[in-house]
C-alpha cells in the first residue's frame, strides 16, 4: 500500500493554471474596506446585475415543486428555441454550454488531436492558452502590432503552415483591447480554409449588427461563441452558446456532458432573451457611460485610452504616472478594483470595466485622488 495520492497526467501537473479575478469580498478585505463601498470594475460584468424581470422569472420557477429536483433537458430544446428567436438562426445551428468557456473546451477537444495548432493573437483572453495547455495543443502566437492591430499576413502564413491541422481563435470585440475583428480579414481567413472560432462574448456592446453570424451560411468552418455573462448580467449562473454548422452542432451535442445546463441557468437565459429589449436599455446606458468615461480619460495627462466597442476600456499608462500595476494598486487602495496583466505587451496598461452611470462620478473622483 502507498501513502501517495494518484498522480495526474504529467503535462497537467506542470500547468500554471488560469489566473481568475479575486472575489470582491477578498479584494475589499485586503484594502480594509467594506465591499459596499467598492467599485468592482475588474471582470467586465454587467454593472446593473441581473435584470429584475430575470430575477422574477427565477423566483417563479422556484415555486414549481419539480424545479431543481429533476434532470434538465439534455437536448436543450426550449433554450435552443429561445436562442433561435434571439439570433434568427435555426436551432440546429445552436448549442448551449455552462458558459462559453465550456464550449471552447468542448470544441477544442472534439476537433483537435494533441499536437494540433491553436493560433491566437495576444494580447487576448487568457482562457485560450490555458485550454491549449490542458488539451496538449501547440499554441501558435501571432502577437498584435503596437496599436493592437491584427497581423493579417502572418495569420494567413500560420494557417497555411498548419495544413488543416489548426484552429484560429479570435475575439471580437477583443479582450482586452476592445476592437472588432475586421470583416475583410475574417473573410480572407475563412476563404483560405481556416477553421475560425470567433469569440463574440462582448458583441452586444458593439451592437448585434457587428456580429459575423451572417457569414455562417457561406463558411461552414466558422464557429461563433457567445455568453450571457456580460450583456445579461448572469455571469454567476454560467450560460453560453455556440453558433455553427448543423453537422458540427449535432456532433458536439453527442459528446457534451448530457446535463451541462442547470435549470436555473436555463430559466434565467430564456427570461433574459424574453427581456432583451429591457436589458438593451442597460446596454445603451453602458455604451453612453463608456463614451463619457473615454472623453474624460483623454483629458487626463498620462492616460491614453484605446477606442473600445465593448464594456471596458484599456488604458495605456504613461511612465510619468507610473506603471499599470502601480495605478491599479493605488486605485485598489481607494476601493476601485481594475485589471492588470502579466503579459509583457500589457505592462503599462490597465483595463477598467464600465460602471453604472450613477457610479461614474465616484470613479472619476477616486481616480483623480490617486493621480
């Protein structure tokens, strides 16, 4: 008999793991502040939270004596039907998951053998290299140029070199730079035969007409990922969905966890879709606040915000003000929690989520106090 626990696969044991944001309560404790007095602007959540109509739908669902006690529908029939109405696509082109992260992982596991290439364009979402590590994929980075523009020729060369053994993953709007993937570049990649996973987690903040879903009918190798975490304010319930060719969706449904969507998430998601117009007014407010914040930041010496189509702004911090980390820490000391990165490309940058309209003056006062 051995006293040692079983060992995980060697490549997994060596992984650094994903670096998530620290919970609000813990960040407030470290700053010696009450959570109620803090602005949590580090994870791009909807600052208005769950819409009251969605909350009411959950409360109503809880009154059903079978709610939570029976397994959810493994085929996600009602949810996919609701998503069909929301997207305008046939349900056969839709699959839901426990957040877009689950679907990213599911698609990579289903489509890519170990050693295949995952082509990314950093700086971008930290989940991509994490999933590449977990799935033993060859991470091929095509770093963006100085203004975070995508390098079209280098991307096409990487696709050609991979010889149909790769997936390109792009984010539109990109996290953390906030820019959309140019439509001509996306078309060129797809026309070259690339399989492209397009992460549209923040697309509602750019306007749904900015989505590339209209390309799905022409390009069967396009897979679009979406989430309810941002626009719908239900990040804690974990609900996302993917749009893809019906044949791929059918295969993914076969290999996903059968009951991967819990009943609370399903109920909240369908209620959010039914309340999309009301939630849309929150999104409009966030976009107006984004514009106001951007305008003020541009007037502050030492801060250079990037144009954003999302619910956050990436700010370049001039060395005269300090590093991005130093400004982050000073803001944290006054209860404003933002995001910095270990990526060398982002050393002098700070990302800040857009607050509620009524919180903007508080944010600006606290920012002024630490500059």
